[in-house]
């Protein structure tokens, strides 16, 4: 039976900034037009965090039963390690999705945007079929597209819309920026796993691009958001604070350019998560003041 610490590790807390950052940016964009509301923001944060945990447990289950997690560097794998029964991990995923659904219902009720329920259903379906089902799209190199759409565009613009009832230019720029960094988080994770994914027949985008081009794609994904954040200064000058991340961007780029592999990429993965969180905080602040 898995311990509490193992369940926490299996939830992959390093990925949670990918859920929190877009809500921060979306709330900042709402604040920029004097429409920020704390209750919808908190509910949106709860939905995003629950979906992220659900995705992580669902991936743990699906990869574990397929055998693609048997020889993998990185966080605890509950299913592959045998610490938890596959069915238990699967139920944990759907409990997380259930929490997201309840919070999503509350968000729709508070905002009065009931049509967003359809968006929520699509999010849960996409979360499950990332590595679940007979033909998971994450195994075909489409993971980054889904991450960009759901943890970038949908999360940021949905957060802004439920508070402000409109979509603004800074919200769009921020959504693209956050989405790219979320893709960088997935890219460096898959870059680390290229050798084992090739053996398992898992054709992630990193596998399809190859090691060299995957590293270049990662760099684009962390540097372009700084330009997009700076462009928000046309509406909110304080968003230039995102340029404080120039130093961290360099620190993340060096090991990737130097060819770090395997366990040496684990700190880059953790750093990318913190980078996304910092981007969310700075852009939220810059848009809010």
C-alpha cells in the first residue's frame, strides 16, 4: 500500500505551477479592466489544480498498465512501482476529476456562464485520453498541443472571462505565454525520457523531433513568453517585470544547450515549473497594479 508521501510524489507536485500560473494571469487580465473577483478566481484555481492532479494520476495509471513506466527517471510512479494497485490509481484520478467537476459547477453558478460546462467536459475527456484509451494522443506527439490549448488558452481566457465577461489583448498574450511555458515543462520531461520512450514505442513530440531539435524547441518555449509578457506593457507598463526572468531563463537554457540528459534534466524540470509560477506571479502583479 502506498504511503501518503508516495501518493503526493505520484501527484507530481512539480507540475502544479502549470495549473496555478494561468489562473494568476487570467485574474491579472481581469484586474487590468477592473473586473477581478476573488471567488471565481479561487474556484478556477481549484478546478485547474484538481485537473492537473487528475491528469497526473491518469498518466500514472495508463503508462503503468502499458508498461511504459517500468524504466523511467523522475518522480514516483505508483502503478509501475507496484506501490499502489492500478485500479486504486485509476480511482484516484477520477476522484480528482470529480473534484474538478464540482468546483467547475460552482464556478459556472457564480459566473452565470453555464455553457462553460461543455468546456469542462472536453477538458476531462482530453485529460483522460492523453495517455488513456486504445490510441492515446500523447503517444502520437500531440501532448504539447493539448497542454497549450488547455493549460494556456482555455485556463487563462476562461479565468478572465468568468470574472470580466470579456477577453482582452493582455489575456490573449498571457495565455499564449503561459501555454508555451507549460509546453516547455512537458518538452523537458519528454526530452529526459527519449531513450525509454523510444523503446516503449511512445512517439512524443520530443521523440519525433529528435534530441537536438527538441532542445531548441524548449528554448523557444521559455524565451518567447518573455517577449509576449513585455508586449503587455502597451496596456499595463508594470508587466515589464516579467523581464526579471531573463536570469532564470539563462540558467535553464545552459544545461539544455550543454546536452544534459537523464537525471541531470530533473533540476531543469523543477526549475521550469518554478519559472512558469514566477511568470504567472509577475504578470498577475503587472496587470493588476
